[in-house]
């Protein structure tokens, strides 16, 4: 609670991972009309998309979304171009 402000009651009544992923994809691909082939995610590290999302999908027995397969790790770019 101190770190995120999230209450246990919010977790207990929140959407499943699959439903949350569906909502993200609905916003990106239907509401904003972005094509998965026309976007790339930018992350600060590889933990979210390379590690955690992969593990979560494996645990749930679902395919990792195509749009999350490739991403730009901004940390690597900064280390490359900013000494």
C-alpha cells in the first residue's frame, strides 16, 4: 500500500490479467486504431516485457502478444549515446 497506493480490496475485485490485457489491446488497436505492426513499445529496462510478461503468459498458458515481442529498451540507448 505504501509503495503503490493499491488496496487489497482493489486487487480482490480487479480484472484478471487476461481481461486487463484485452482492455489494453482494445484501446490500442480498436479505439486508437494502431496496427501492431506499426508500433513498438519503449521500456526502461527489459524486466516488464522480456521477463515478467513472458513469465505471466507461460503461467497462464496463453501466447505472449505479438506486439510485445520486440521493444526498445531506452536504458540501452541512453548508455550507448550518453557517456
